[in-house]
């Protein structure tokens, strides 16, 4: 069915010539209103009659409006009779109509109008074909695209480079890239647009290698050529190549535009290339792009992922008109850096000024709740998504909820949550449960999770390693060996860990036990001195993270050579005192390194920012911004899981005072004592003290002890 004239959105009427319209309106009550704003063929005929009666030229009628009104009505021929009485070629008027359809919300109407034009034998020109090809590209309508291409060949329009470029673009958009490439190769003449079309479409298909091959063959390149390749590398997860190409672009003398800047900043965010990110930021400001909200949003993301949360907040605060993307980026950044309370406050501000959140906003909020242990708040946010905002939870939101419940120790609830999901859980969801099982020593549920993970993501080495750790924590060494054998049998290799640090614009990368670095000898000597200082403050290596059958002293030797420790010592040696040290790690920071880095931050009086696979850790004055959970065990019994912020240097005091056999990771905020008293650090001296008759401590008839969440207690006090 063709669209009716009444359903078409007609273009605005042109301004009338007041000199002519005044005389006309006095002679006929129809006036000029209907003459320039008719909406139906009947009204058009009234306006036409007025033109004839007043002896005015037909060109006084808005011809494009005539075309719109009659395009899909029985009055099609009536419109043609009007067009034949003006000097402009008929196809010129119909082309304006085709252009509007092709570039508007209903490109299918351009195809429909094309068939009407063919039905009435209206001769097309090159513009007709280009508008039709654009409509076919938008609709991915290969069938009609081939028909239009045939018409191009029949009418001899293939010599028109613009039309040929549009044909190549049509084939590529319709998914037949090989046809587009064959046509590209046969073209006797190509311009930079032709090359850009092929490169862009290959990138969209993920064929970055073929795109780069074409890029290297280009006789000349535009800014758009460079930008397409840079953005393509970022989209394909190759930020190093993107930055390398950007440097080549600078050497070639090309000036980046706003789209280039967004792509390069995204690459800097992925790599943690802070120095280049800062330089691009300065260039953006010099070029007057400071008000470009898309650049500002990417800057927020870049600074967040480079560990510069304060700078990211400054960029956010300076945006005049923030979008939901701006708010979501800042909320997610705060959550990633362990500032969950501020993330929730920012969301409250966002709601107060009437900005509606989107799905990304809620991912940030759920992450904030997960890292703060706010289970009830997380449940409320998850329910609010659909109830208050009509947002259907996606797999990422379900993954966040499972992570929240699992971290808090609600493993059975997390498992039931997964089983009741309306969509199929993926590896990330089951992986979150597996991570919780490791944290809370639940072997049974870990085995349940791994069954699904081996089907969903059988080559992901991380899941095997976590399960191996779960078995090792439980002392089930045979099962640990069985997991290792399974990895070998399936050809799964453990991803080598590495850490990198950038000094004076040069990236230095370290692996565990690295001896290849030119300062390796000095690094190990400095580490030995640092180790003595750490041990004097109570540091005890956590050899449980070394899952190898070897003596304890050898396990310690392995721990001391973890890549993040080497990168940190290198940073201490090669940066001025009191300057922050930023480290990138491709895997999670292990428990021992986490404890060590907290202690070193106090010893060296340095802020140490580590970005691992999951989040940021900002170590300062012996504490970490992540406020990770502390798991306290007495024998095989789990006593408590609580957020920890207490400095590592006091951990031995707590352990000796409380008599626990094992404490996981670093410092703690509250400990539950075996004789039913509550222990916490004194807010003035930072030394542990007993809290008798504390309202947090409740005893029932069986003398079971319940420790209410600290945050809820603080709220009640306030």
C-alpha cells in the first residue's frame, strides 16, 4: 500500500511573495494561506484555480508541495500537468521529494515513488538514482538496489563518480561486501570518498585487516580516512594500533577533528595512556571543542580509566548541558573507584533535576552497591529499573545482581536468582557466582557454576584458575591437580599476567619474575630493602595464592616477583617523591599483592593507583579505596564478611587479640570476637578496642551472634 497524502509529513511552505499575494488576496477570498499550505489534492486544485483566475504563473505554487500531496494519490497526473507548465524539468521536482523521503524517517516511500515515476514513464537522472540508492542502503534492500544499479548501467550513468560511489556503498550496506569490492576494483576512476566507503564498511564487518590493507594503498588520505581506521582499531579492541596510527596521522600533518578526538581518547582509556590523553585534551580545548558534550563524556571515561577521578569530576562539573551519558559515566567512574556513597549521591542529584537514567546508569549503581555491600539498596535499584523507568534488565544487570549477592555471602539466593532469570545466563553471570564461591569457600556451588561455565566459555582460563583456588583453599589438592589436568587436556593455557607503568611517555611492561628489564637487578635490590620495612610493620606473605606444590620459602619467592610489585618498585625508583604511581594489570590483583601495596603506600608515602581487570584500587596511607570484603574464619567456620578499611599494619594486633586462625587479605573495620565482644579500631588512636554492650551485638538463646551491617548502624545513629 502506498502512503496516503494525508499521512505524509509535508515540508514547510515557502514564504510567499507579499507583493503578489496582497493583490491576489484582495481579488479572491482564498487568500495566500491555502496557496502555500494546501494538504490535499482538493485544496491544491482550489489553489490552482486561484492561480489561473488571477493570471499568475504556475511557478507561484510551491512545486515540491505539489509533488508531496500528489505522489501517492490518483492526482499524480494532475501534478505532472502543473510541472509541465513551469520552466524547471519535471524530474527536478520529483527529486526533491525523493531526497526528503530517502533522508527522512520513511525511506521506503522513496522506493514507492520510484515505481510510480517508472509507471508514468518519468525519465530519471543521476540524482534520482543516488537518492534511491541511499534509500536502499538504509533499508538494506538489495533486491531494489540491484534494480537501480541496472538502471544506472542502462542509462549510462556509471561514468558519474558520485553515482558509482553510492552503488558501492549500497552493496556494502546490504551485506554483499565482495560485490562492493569487485565493483570498486573495476572502477576506472576513484576518489578519496570511494576508498573511505570501502574502508568504513569493512570495519563495520570487523574485517580490520582488509580495511588496513586498503588504507595503506590509498593514493591520498583525508582526515576521515585516518579517523575511520583509528576508530576501527578501537572498536576491534586494538587500542595500541589506534594510538600508533594517530601518531602517524600527526606526523603526516593532518589535524584531528572532533570525531578523531573521541576515538583517540577512547583508545587512551583502554590503554590507560594518560599522557597522550592529557595532550589530546589540551588540543581539544585549543580547537574550541570544550563545549562538545560527546568529547567531554569521553574525557570523563578516559580520566576515570586512567585513575584520575578528580580530573574526571572536574570535566563533569564544567559541562554546561550534561546528558544522561555524562551522568552515567561519572556514576560508573565513582563506583569503579570505590566511592559508592558519592555515586549514590550523584544519582540522587540526577533524579532531582529530572534526568531519566538509562540502563548504563543502573549498571554503575549496582556496581556501587556491590562494592559497598549494600544488598538491600541494590535490590531496590534493580526493581526500580522496570517499575519506575520501564527499563528491561539486560544480561549486564543480572550479572551485577549476582555479583552483589555473591560478594555479600548470599550464595544460595544468588543461585536461585540465576535459575529464575527470564533470559539465558551467560558466562559472566555464572562467573560472578563462582567468584563469590571462592570468596566464601563454597565448594559445592563452585562446582555447580563451573559445569555451566565449561559449556558457555570452555576456553576461558580464568574460571579454571578460580575453581583450582577454591579446591586449594579447601585443602583438596587432588581436585586442584585434576583441574590443571583438565586445562591441559582441553588446550587451555593460563593467561600470562603482566603489569605496565608509563614513565616519561614510555610504557614499561613487566611479567612475573621478569629479568629482561634493563633495571631488573636494581629493582630486586630495592624490593629486598622494601620487604624488610614491610615485615617490620607486620607483613606476612599470603602463600595460599601460590597454587604450586613447593616449600613455603619458594612460594614466598614466587610472590615477591609478581608483576605488579616489580612495576611498583620501578615506579618508586624512577618518579619524584610523593608523586602518584599508576599501574595497569591485565588480571586481578592477588590478595598478597593487594595487602603489600596497601602497606607500601604508607611506607613510601605514595598514592598508588592500580587498574586491574575488574576495577581500580587506590592505595593511600595504608588503605585501599575498594574497601574490599574481609573474610574471617575460625577453623572451617565462616564468622563474618565485612567491608575492610583498617590499615594492614594493625592486622597482626587484631589477630593476636581475637585469636583467629586465619584472616583473609588486609585490614578490617570491625571484628567479631570469640568471647562475644565487638572489636573495632579506636577512631583517635587507630588501635583495637573492645566494645561491650554495643547495640550492634545481639545474642539469642543459643548465643549465636549477629553483626548488623555497619552502614545501617551509622544511618540509625544519624
